[in-house]
């Protein structure tokens, strides 16, 4: 992927609209091209700043009903006006459409109200769409990290089922000490750990196995302004679960069922 292609796709990458393979291609280019990487970081910082300060005001409860009532009244009136209007001048229609368009009894206030009502309904009925772009972008990063570890056969830098071996391996490689649990007796054996890079910083990645499936659990310190708990997300057929514990962010991602991720989260919290 070249610079022009990355430039054209960077908005979709930031908004989490691209597939994991395309995301991985963009990430590879950013690692190799300092100019694009710098431009991307500036774009990312700007998007995050806008999301953090953009105001959101909850609409009054009765606003939707009043708009819908006004639209019904306006539609009824417009229909009556059209029905009472004499048939159009056929000769004028044959001369061209502009005369017909500009003489139709369009009510621009009604049209604006209809557009506002549509936006309001979508805004209230689809809350996941209101999530900040930064959250969706981070979830896409997490998913890309999981898929990348499977594609390049790089699940772990330290392969061990012993948490007392995996935990010390991170010493000196990170600026925090990740907790390492091994709930093997509950069907989630530890496979190992590795370093990864998410949210513009190095993170710990712990790998667990559930039957024939692998689960990546990414861990890094919580920062001011971080989203505390978006719950379970689904992207590209994968489930992602985020939680916060002991001042650390945890993101678990896999193609296992949602209940398996919730079970693993509870086991990690309790061990």
C-alpha cells in the first residue's frame, strides 16, 4: 500500500470502517513511512480532541412526538394543496422540468423538519453509532492485533503455561506490571505472552486457549479520559470485551462465544 492509498483510507481507518486485512496493510505502511505515520498521528489526535469536547445534549422526551405530529399535519395539508391544484400545463412540462420543479408547493420548513426527525430517531434508536470515533478505532486496533497474531503465527514471545514464568518475562519491557492468571482448571489454559502495540503505546498480550480457539487479552494502564466499560462489541464476527480492574485496561478478543469471554474475565478478576 502506497502513501496515496493510505491518505485516501485514513478516515475510514480512524472510524473503524475497514476490514482487518486492510487495517493491517495500513498499519504496515505506517510502520515503514515516517511521513505518513506523523500525518496519521496528527489526524488521530485531532479526531480524539474533537470527540472529547464535542457537546451532546439529550433531546426532551416529548420532542419526537411533537415533530411527528407536526409532520403528520404538514403532510395532510400538503396533500390537500396538491389535490386542489389545477392540472399542470402540459406544454410547459414539455419545455423542460425546471418550471415544474420550482412551481411545486414544496414546504421547505416541513422538509427540514422531516430531515431533523430522521436524524433524531436514528440518534436515539442506534446508541452504538454515537460512540466516540476513538472507541471504535481502538476496538479495531485490538481486533487487528488479534488477527495479526494468528496470521503471522506469533501468538507468544514467551511460551509457557506457568504464570510465574510469563509474568517476570515482562519485567523491564513495560512501564507497568501486568497481572497474569492461569485458569487452566476452568478450561482456559495460559499459552504464553508477548509484547504488542495498541493505543499508541506498548501493551502486554496474554494468550489463552478455549478448546481449539485462542483468546488474546491485551493489558495496559488506564489513562484519564479512557472509556471505562463499553461492554461487549462484535466486529467482523469476533467478540471483544473490555473491562477495567486495578487501574488497568483489559481487552479480550476471540471468535469464541460472548459467554466464554465473560467467564474468562470473571476468572481473571478472581484469581
